[in-house]
């Protein structure tokens, strides 16, 4: 092999390689990861909102309990001030900057703060009438964020609207929420990793039959198997069945090709031997012998080429041909050859067959030409649909063919009328091509014209 040939082989192999569009496993894992991420993010956010609100509500309930206790124990003193007949029991109200505070205030009056506020005061806030408890966050102290619950109350013996406020530092509340969020994040990350691992295992296990199919195909290519015989899941089994059917189809085609090659070689061997012997013996009729045997070889070559074309095209699942255009084309061609013959065609115009157009033209051409050649001047072609097939009836008004000769006439080279030109391959080609497409052809007697009736059935295309 030359250097140029050596460099072209890898290029040819590379051209024949299928184009990859990514990994199925990667696609499935990425889709699972994206979906898991969306669900866990949305679920985690919703759970964080719910639990954070629950912790905050619990914190507010504790402050509200203290606020209610303050309101219940308060009364108006001799000078119109607010006094408590029972001091709050929590010692943090007595410790400066303890993080728990209360204050009673009114507009245009000095507030009454807890000792824990020390030198600070809670802001009165916006003017509003809090007949119910009002909770909110406050940043009025630069070094401490507060959670405040407040309520406006009119005490007995006073017309003043007093605002009772209880405030707690948010440090403890924020610490609880932070612990909660850390726990949620860690838990959901662990859950995400577990789900991704599960999706990966599921993908690996789910796609394992495809790897098994690949191994089986490799075994067939290595010659260790002829079919994919391993058990497959229900979803993969149809693909394996189609693959086995394709292999069987290719084997049938290969066997047909070998058989046709052998038949052709055998058919050509005898004429070549006759020509060789005549040439070696320098016979006087050498030219006639060559012409006669060459004509025989030509008939054989034409016959086997027709079969080879049909076998090569029948594997196409989309092969179909419209019947009426083919009939009209053949009618025009035969009409120009036999101008004295009248050809009538009848039947639906929308029929289609699962046959390549070239093969359909060849079969119809042979049948209609034979009817015109051996008939008495009239040819009638009827086409119709019957039980999944399209049926062609080609009738002529000739002498017909005796019933005992109707089987033998399909043999290659058999001619009942040797007075007219021909090769004797027309009906043989029609039969062989029709059988390749799983059709049939038979000979009968025409009741209307009295001559021969040829019935050709081909699979209909829906």
C-alpha cells in the first residue's frame, strides 16, 4: 500500500463514523440535577419562610405575654402617672442593657421606662391607635436590633392613650433562625447529593441494556454470534427485534446476491465453452455461433440485472409508486411501438403500490407489450384494490396460452411463439420482480376478450 493510500484510509473511516450528539447518561443526570435543584431550592425557601415565621411568632408570643402582664398590673397614680401594682418578675428588666425592655409612654408626656433601658428610650413611633398588638422590627439603637410589640390602652381613671411597649433584642431570635438555616442548607445539600447519586445509579442501571446491545453487536461483528439473543427489557426489545430483522434481511439479500452470481456464472459458462470450442476448432460457422451464444448470454445478463435492481431497491421502506402515471407512461410507449393495437385502461386513479417506479414500469411494460405483441389488436388493462393489494388485469384477444403451458412459460428463455422477436424473459422477469416485492403473478383465460389474462398483485401503499 502506498503512503497516499495509507493516509486516505483513516479519513474514510472518520467520514463514516456517526456524528455524536452528546451522552444520554450525561443528559439524564443533568436533567435530574436541574430538576432536583429547582425542587430543593423552592422547597427549602418555602420551609425556611415557614419555620422562620414560626420562630418569630413564638418570640412575639413571649413578648406579648409580658405586655399583657404589664397592662393588667398597671393603674393611674395620684398625679396621673402610670404605676404597677405588681412589678414584672423577669430580672432582666432591672439589668441595664439586658436585651429585654419595657416602656409606657404617651404623646406630650414623659415616658416611664424600665431600668434595663438605662439612659435610652424607645421611640414612640408613628401616630396610630394600636387597640390590638402590633409587632415590628426596630433599628433605633445603633448597636442593638430590637423586636417590639406594642399596644395603645386607655386605663381606668385616665383619658390618655398610653402606649405600652415591650422590646427584646433580636440577637437570640436571629441566632435561632441562623441555626435553622444552616441545618436546612446542610440537610438539603445532603439530600441533593443522595438524590443525584440515586439518579446516577438509576441512569447507569436503566441504560445498561443499551451497553448489552452494543456488546452483542460487537460479538456479531467478531463472528461469535449471528443474532442478539440476550434477554432485553420491554422498552429495548422492539429495537432488538428490528435489528435482528434487519440482519436477517441483509442475510437474505446477501444469499440472493450469491445465488444470482452463481446462477449467472453457470449460465454464462456454457455459451462461453461453446464459443471457445468453436474458435479452437476453427469451425466455419464461428460467426453464427458467436452471435447465437452472445444473444443467450445477453438474455441471462438482462434477467439477472433486473433481479439485482429489484432486490437492491426493495429494502427501502419508503419505496412507493403511483399506479396511474406508470400505466399512462407504459401505454404511450407500447402504443408507439404497436400503432395498430388499441389499449384501454380502467380503474381508480389514486392507487399506490409499495414498489419502486422503475420496477413497476418494467413489470407493466413487459405484460402490456406481450399482450400487444401476441394479441389480436385489443388490450384491456384493469386496475383495482383488493385486501391490501393492488391488482392488475392485463387481457388480450389473442390465442391465449394452453393451461398446461402456463407454468412452463415463466421459465427463462421459454417462448411459445418463436416467429416474433423476443428473448423469452419478459414473464420470468415479471414473476421474479413481483415475488421480490411479495407480490404474485398468474395466467388465466380472459372471459371478455378470449385471449390471455395476466393477474398481477402487488402490495398496496396506504
